[in-house]
C-alpha cells in the first residue's frame, strides 16, 4: 500500500470511491452540500495550501482524504475508505499522514464533521483521539463535529 499525494489522473477513482462509500453508509451523494471540491481537488486542497492524499493498493485507489488549512486551524474532508477494505487500518494510516501534513503546515487544532448515520466514521474519529464537540441537524441528517488538539498531542509525545 502506498499513501501519496493526489494526482490529476486520480479524479475519476476519487469521485467513484467518494460516492460508493457514502451510498453504503446510507447517504445519497447528491444530498451532501458543498462537494465541488471533489470535482476540483487540486484547487480546493493543494493549491490553497492544504493536502489531499490517496491510498493506493495494486494500482487501485482504496482510500482518500483531504485537509484544508486556515492559519493554525485545519479541517479534514472526504475521509473515505473502500467498504471492503474498512477495518484493515487503512483509514488510521491515512489519518496519521494527514495529521503529519497538518503539523507541517502549523496546524494546532484539527476538526472533522460526519453524519451520525455514517456509523464507521462515528467510531473512527474517537478511536483516533478526536473528541465530539458539537452536533447539529442538517435536513434529515444529524452532524457530529470532532476536534483534536495536535499541539497538546505533540507535547505528550
């Protein structure tokens, strides 16, 4: 397995994986607002000082994740692992790489948001040191916001 930066040739695989994982979690990809970033990953993440990583296994994109940075704050987006590959540690490896990228950019606090119905994500973030800090309704969904203090974590290490 190889964790690497997104390349333009990944566009179709990234879009397909994003949609497949959402559908499996009971979410219609068309219901998710603000997904223009998936159509233009370079501009939304890389060109703006963030990062977008893919995990590739035998030439297949099996996981994706994005990082947006605003000063010392960072936010994770589009964390997706192929359904048949979940539970193998791929998501944790991807998350660790995104956290490293965040630290390199001076991020102190990293956040993530997911829908309550995305059960795997609801368990994934706390298992990786993220604390739930807020919930909010959005249409038929309940969103959960998570936060991790990267600065405090690095001082404990």
